[in-house]
């Protein structure tokens, strides 16, 4: 596959620790709990911990797929490149487009809580004002846009501060929740079983929402061209990040079930975590968890901007989207055109979102729509790794399980959730989710007709990649081709 040889992203900027932080920040534990818990409880009730548990198992399969694929193809487009080079370029483009659309929708779904949580620190009533929340959220979004424009080093430094404070607050409240005595109900192991789901359709709708909780750890793959030893680091960081957020999600969802009544959850649909904090630590608890949610939301806006802009950069470089998107700033080594375009589109969406209703209504439809799009590109990546490693799956038990069976089961689960949940979602969520994907057919067919080299790919084959990259163990570690390799271009 040939690519335009323009200026690339800055190589070897991020360490393993940096990428783990980015993976955790990408899943945004405090934001996901605050924005999504009420939606999840509304869908599956007391089965919320079970939905998160049973979605985590196939999601780990998808994380393994990203890890294995990242070892043989370093590309800022991640699944866009992998799926295109294994299954079909059309499917690869749709995979990349699904990420772009879901991330763009999230600019609204994420910025509104950032605004409302900031206002809630000063006045709880102001937090319910959608117009004011939109303005404040847009201001935070613009600040993060400037940080991302400033380069990977600045992005990580900001992330370390925001995510560090967020995780410290969440860890404190996880411990305090364990010792809390004023409970609405007693813990029941059945919350981790299937008995509370309303049939398979109910389970699917819960799993779709749970997928949104976890979404974002794969930002490490979009940063692969800027990461040291990325063929090993990005996949490992994604797996570690997924494990950390799973534990946080389970602890806090169980705490919500134990401590809050159904009425409290329903009446505070976009502010559940603050109410939980107030119950655990009256006076200070609500404020501290509002700070955690605000930082988490701002942090995940940053990681989502990275995902969408790096994906658009890869598409522009391949000329499957306007080639200007592949331009890199000479000083900051960031895809500045893609960043500016995403910023402009998101601000237009902020203005339009005011006509859609309350913060809670917008979040509910947006989360479900994003869940559909996540299921598409995660599912395709799960299939891609099986095709890429097909000649190596029977060479070892670990290859078969971690590079084949588990990712395949994860992919099938994602596609099943996609199909099964369509009957449970609102027409608005389906329109946003499916309509957003359908729009991608226009640029896909246009640039295919223009003759982009992306549509004539060199097939991705793990057996050839491993043979090409092999270096005997006795050679100096610094001569290994995967060490410090920033890009395949």
C-alpha cells in the first residue's frame, strides 16, 4: 500500500505509563458512571452490575484483538487500517467512520455534562439549564481543543493531572461506600446473574449501554504512531486500562444499587454520582464527586478528540477523505486541519443540541446511538484479528485463545447486541446511530471512484509480519525493529 510521504506525527513521545493513563481517561470512569448509570438502571434495573460484567468479558476479547493487530500494523487509524487490510477496504472505511461519527456525537454528549457539572459546583439549579450548560461545556471543549492542538506531550501532562485527581477521589469513595450503613437495600449476589434481565432483548439493551461505559480505552491504538515501542505498549495499556475501569464500574454500580433508591436514581438521571456522594459523605461528598465527574468529562473530551482527529488524519493521508486532513502542524506535530474541522462541526452541534430537550434526554439518545456505532467498529476489529492471524492460530494455545477464539466471541457478541437492541431503542437513537453510519457511504464511494490507494491494500498477514520483523534474541535489544518503531509509513 502506498501513502503520501508528508510530514508525520511526532514519534516516541508517550511512555507505557502515559498510555495506561490515556486508556483509563478514555473510558472516563467518573463521567461514565454519572452520565450512564441512570440510563443503565432504567434499561435493566438491579441487573446493572451484571450487564457491566457480561459486557466486560467480550470487551476484553476486543481489547485482545486491538493488542494483537497493533503488533503487526502501527497506524493512527487503528481499526480503519486493520479492517481495511484484512476484511475489505469498504468495511475498513465504515469502521473508521463509525469511530469518527460516535466521537463527534460524544462532543455534545460529553460537553453538556462538563458544563452542567461545572455549574453544579456553584448552584445546583443552574446545572439543569441546558443552554447555559451548553455554553460552559463548549468553553471546556475549546480549551481541550487547544491542548490537543499543542501536541501529545502537552496532552499527556494535562491528562495526568485531571485523571490523577479523578482516580484519587473515586478510590476514596469506593472505600467509604464499603463502610456506609444507611442503605436502601442489602447487597444481593443475584445482581451479578441473569435473573433480573427482562429476557434476551433486555439483556442486549443493557449490554449496548454497558459498551458505552467501556468505550475509549482504544485511544492508545490511535496514539500508536506517537508511542515508544508501540507494537507492545499500546495493546498492553489498553488491556490494563480496561481492567482498572471495570473494577471501578462494578464497585460504584453495586454501591448505587445498595445506597440509592429507585426514585433517587430516576430523579437525578444526569447527576447520580453526586447524589451517591452526598449519601456517603453529607456536605462534602456530592461536591467532591462533582469535581471528579467534571475532570473525568473534560479528560475524556481530550481523549475523544485524539481518537477522531487521528482517525481523520489517517483517512486524509490515505485520501479516503479530503487530503488536507492529513496535514501536520510543523511546530506541534499534530493534525491541525482535522482538529479545526472537528472543532467547527462540534460547535455547530452544540448549538443544535439546545433544540433537542433536557440534558438527560440528549444523553439517553446519544449514548444508545453511540453504542450502536461502537458495536460496529469493535465487532469488525474482532473479526479482523482472526483473519490476520489465521495461519498462526493453531501454532500455540495462547494464539488460538487470545488471538482467535476470544476476539471472535467478542465480535459475535457485539454484532448480536447491535441487532438485538434495535427493537428496544427509541426512533431518535436508531436514526442517529444508523443514519450517522449511512452518511459515511457518500465519502467512501466518492474517494473509491477517485482511485485512493487505500482501496487496493496490501493484505495484513501476521505470519508474514512476524517473519519479517524477527530478530534473534542474542542481538542487542536496540536493534529490534519493533523497538521505538513509530510508524509503518
